[in-house]
């Protein structure tokens, strides 16, 4: 590792992250500036180029995210997500604890097939409205929806951005996540739900005032375009089916998602300008810029040096190495968003594989650490930031202190459960 290029790339990468998560600057613009600076200085000092930066971008990940975003952008205006939330509210009969569990289950299921950011963006505003009608605080529901979406999203390839990144880098199929990740996530999710019920016991025991109002709500009235919703759900169901089969058919998950998006666009024929407005372009740009910056770290020799340090721990039993990785990644993800942590560690794990280490279990350790660790703080995942921002419109905004009392225990419990089950299942990974 040459000292000057390494120092330059490290300063640019971590300096950009500090600015990104200071929340004073637009994170996409900051990431683009960091990526441009990495390429410019890389050319000057001879360790990076535009061609290398382009190769560093994982277009399989971006294609998968874009395809799913198009489907969600078409489904959202139909009122389908509001329909699910109102249906849960009526089924709860105004009982806060029952409503808490139903909304938590719906959020988790959605987050397994849509990314958790999209899930909370769609569910949280409806949750606030329902809580206002019932006459109860939205705080326990919003916090729990973010935490349960973080937890449930780890179960599938498409449920969490770090999973998309890991699946693309490791070549894992949709079925791989169902076999190796979902069982551990389900047990961790139950632990998280039981803990949240205990932590919010006081808030959920208060008697609601608007039970009659909630029972008068008609879920069918929230469906603006039932025919369109039905068509998109059919396409989405077909996409999920092909996610199961993509490995056997030798097609990438991104191709499945993009093909599904194309079929839905042709079948429904929506206003394409409106669809494009609802795409999370900032997320795609942010991911692309991070890929470029991590590519700079790799070409400057930083990743190689980190791999060299980790190789010294190769005498540690692999199961303990993976166990430790879960907690290290979780701690880092609680301090910095789990997406850049995942992108930064992917080339490190690949480097360990090139040195002869069996890295397949390490990919799962990375997935559990990044997914569950993101629950620890407000800035641990984008879903947390979104529900915190939305809570400012309510009478009980979510503060860092409130989050730490609920999010941190959930992170510790889910990571502990995942660590124990990881050790038990290690030999089959």
C-alpha cells in the first residue's frame, strides 16, 4: 500500500461519510462530490481512473433496486398500502396491542419483498392517520415499524439494501436467503416483537378514544384503482416466483426486476412522468457514488491492507471469526448507515476469499450484522431517519433518547439471537 494514495482515499471516503450523515448537506450531492474528488485525485496520483470507477459500480444491484422501485411507484397511487393499513385497523377493533401486532406483521411482510425504506415511506403516514383517529400515540407504532422492517428485511434477497449488495457480490440466489437467512431472522423477529411489546407496554395499555370511528372506516374506499392494483400485484407475484427460479434459469435478479417493471408498464400504461417522479433517484445516485468511492479505496491499496490485517486472525476458528464479524458490523452500522459499511466490507471479504479462507459464512455474518445493527440508532438505517422525520408531525416526536431506549435493546437482542443461531448453523452455511 502506497502511503499518499491510501491517505487520500481514506480522507475522501470518511470525510464524505461525515458530511453525508451530518444531515446538513444533501447526501446524494455530497456522495457525488466525494466520488468525483476520488476519481480526480486518483488520476493525479495515478491510482484511479474513470474506467476503473465505472467498473467499480455494481449495476446488478442498481438494476434490481430500480426495477422494484418502478413497481412500487406504480402500486402506490392505487391505494393498496392504505388498504392494508385500514384493514389492519378494523381487524384490531381499536385495541392498541392488537393494532400494534397487525401493523408490525404487515410492515414485516412488505419489507421482505420491498426494501424497508419504501415500506416505511408507505406505511408510516397511514399509521399516523389511524392513530389520530383512534386517539393514541403514534410513537410506539412508528418506532416498531422501522425496527421490524429492519429485522424482517434481512430475510430475503430484496428485503434490505445490504442484502441486495451482498447477494450480488457473493452470487447468492433468492432461495439461498430463504434457506440460510430466513429461519434465523424469523426467530430474531419474534424476539424483537416480544421485546417491543414489553418496552411499549405503558403506551399500548392506554384506552383509545376513537374506536367507533375506526370501525366506520371502509378499506375498499382506499383503493383508488383496484384493477391497476390487481395487475401490478400479479406482475409482482410473477417477479417473486422468478426470484425463486432465477438461479436455475441462469438469469440475474436485476433482469427479473427490470423485466417485471417493463411488463407492468406495458400492461398498465401509466403516466410515465408520474412514475419517474416517484423513483428514489437519490438512493440510486447515493449507491453509485459509494461504489465509486469504495473502488478508490480498493485501488489505493487500503482494502488489501485491511485484508492483510484480518489474515493475521486466520488462526482464530472460523465460527468465532464470523461471530465477531456480526457484532463489529452491527456496531459500525449503528454509528454509520449500514449501506456504506456493507459496500466497504464487500471487497474485504472477497480479499479474504482470495487468500484461501472459506468466506461463505462471512457473507451471512455481514448480512445479519448490517441488517440488525441498523436498528441501534436513529442514523443506523434510512428507514429510522424517515420515521423520525415523519414523527415530527405528531404530538410525540421521536428523539434520539427515545430511540436509544428502544432501538438499542432491539439491536442487542436480535444480534444475540442471530449470533447464537449462526454458531449452531455454521457448519451448514
